């Protein structure tokens, strides 16, 4: 199992908000440190809101590429529906050259929809936009000269797209939430699947992942070609008690605020405790507890090939995040590798 971290480049962690310059500098320090201590992947999301600095994902990842040597660098996720697939490919192909073959893409429709009006798209076309743009992105990735026609973009008539990525086929994952059609789409295309689970019990996604695998096998893909990733909130500290003490206040504050925007009830300690329980979504605790939970999640879902922690927006300081990354690299990953050897 590959293990890494996803970040939304938040400047809102800690007791006080940071300046954008300081927040970006600390984020790049964390990516460099993750590379140093042995994490497998680091992802940067995409939002277009005041509290996040990740609207230009590939730029951040390119800066990180210059400071790292082995860690994979990916989006998490690219809101493809509101982007030009040709430019997306060019940006990440360039990142692939800078990083010497470590670039990846996770593409999706986006759970935050502020990108649609910002770039002149209609939310009524939510799924049609994504379907068409994913088709074009994959064609551009796989063919140097492209002929294509669609509804939302000018056609291409045997036009070349440069630069080409260093990797013969730039990895493109499909980021999904809980829509069955999205799982089936990923399987039918043979794309790696990244499942964002942010609430409830993780094992409830097993039927959807089974849909992905069934669709992939019907389309002629072998089981080893159908890769499953899992993205969830999490945090690691020396002990379970310390992890909860540090993580809970900021988590409750953030998700209560999000709840006011989206119609969810306020977070309570009872609700939080259910989420850190053995089947709950939050991967919070000591290295031993976290490793056991990752293995339990993988078994419940029929095998997980990659897990990424989302942890930099829970009211934590840069130093606490660095400590968590160190524990993931030096404790969690060895425990998981030993158990799966």
C-alpha cells in the first residue's frame, strides 16, 4: 500500500491564520520533508476560495518537484469539468518533465463548485462537462496528434499537443465520492480509482468498489489493472490520546462551519468518537492504531493500493503536521509494509 498526504494548501491551521507567503513556504517544507522520511505520494487539491491557496495546483507541485527526488506528486483533485483538458495535460506533462517522471493526476467533477461560474460553465452541465472533458484528456494523453469534436470546446483537427510527458502514459486517476455511475465509469475506462471518504463508516463503500471492479473486468481489464485509492481525514501522534486531543478541536470547528454552509448538523464529541472507532472514517491515533485501521479498511474494501491523509485543515500547527508526517514515514509505513509483506 502506498501512503501519502493530500493538502488543500490551507493558511487557516494553527491558532492564528498565516500570511499566504508563510503558508506556502511551510507547505513546500512539508512536501520536502515527506519525501525525506519516505512517504510515497503528496497531493494538492484545487479550490477557488479565500481560505485555500491551491487554485494553481501544478505550479505548487512544480515548486515541490524542485525540492524532492522520489515522492510522487499529484493533484487531489483537478476539477476537470471547469478546465481545458489540453492545458491540464500540458501543465502536468511539464510537471512530469521537471520531476523526472513523478507526476500524476486525480481528476473529478469537484465537490466545491465555485470553479464553474468562475470559468463560465453551467452547473446544469455538471456531468456532461466531465464526461466530455475526460474523453479529451485521455485522448490527448494517449495520442500526440489529436482529432476530436465535442459540445463544450472548439474541435481539434489532427493537432499536436506538446510537451509530451516523460512517462509513456501519464497516470490519470478518477476521483469519486458516492455516485455509482462514477465508479462504473472508472472501471469501464480502466482508470485507477481514488475514493474520497469523509464521513460515516468506510466499509459501506465496498458495494461501490465492487461495481468498479465488475465494470473493469467486463471491459477487459485484469484485476491488477484496477487500482483503488482511499482519501480520508486523518492525523498521527505519539499516542491515541495525544492525537485526539490535538485533532478534535480544529476538526469540530472546521466541520461545524462547513455544516452551516451545507446543511449538516454541528459536530459533537459523540459523533467524533464514532468516526475514530474501528470502522469509522477518521484515521486518527498512534502509529499502531493508524496502521491497524489502514489494514482493516483495506481488507473491508477488498484491497486498497493507496491511502492519503487529509490533515492540514484541522487547526494544527506546522510543527504538529511535520511531526505527523514523520510518524507516518518512520512508523506507520513500516508497520503496514510488515503486515502486508
